[in-house]
């Protein structure tokens, strides 16, 4: 997330992930944040995930249990600005 927004990704863990990825997002003011998960192929596998983040540190859990092993990209959007982070889904 860029400097002109109130949100920053703190981290994504565990990485690699087996079941649940945890996104820590810090916001300096209350924001609506949306998330979209895509496979390395570009296919969107989870969409329309959102949260009303409060000022400070917020956690969002992304359930990846039904996904195949591989690289995934999580796009985090605040207003019209977004940032994408990668996460590796390990074999279960």
C-alpha cells in the first residue's frame, strides 16, 4: 500500500502456509480493506473478501485449506490503491 494511504502490510505468515494464512495489516485510521487471492496462473481463487479495519493492527485470516500447493498472490486494496504479496501453499 502506498504512502498516500493509511494502511501498511506488516506481514503474512506462516509462509509457506499449510491451512490458514494470517495477514497483519496496520492502519492509521479506520478503513475498509479488500483482499483477493490469485493462483500463479492468474486465476482468482478467492474474491470479495473484505474487512472493516480499525485504527492500529488488524489480523485477517485467509483459509487456504482447499487450494493446491503452489504460489499464490494476495492483493490487498484500500480505496483505489493496492499492493500484492506472495505466499506459498505447501502440501498438506
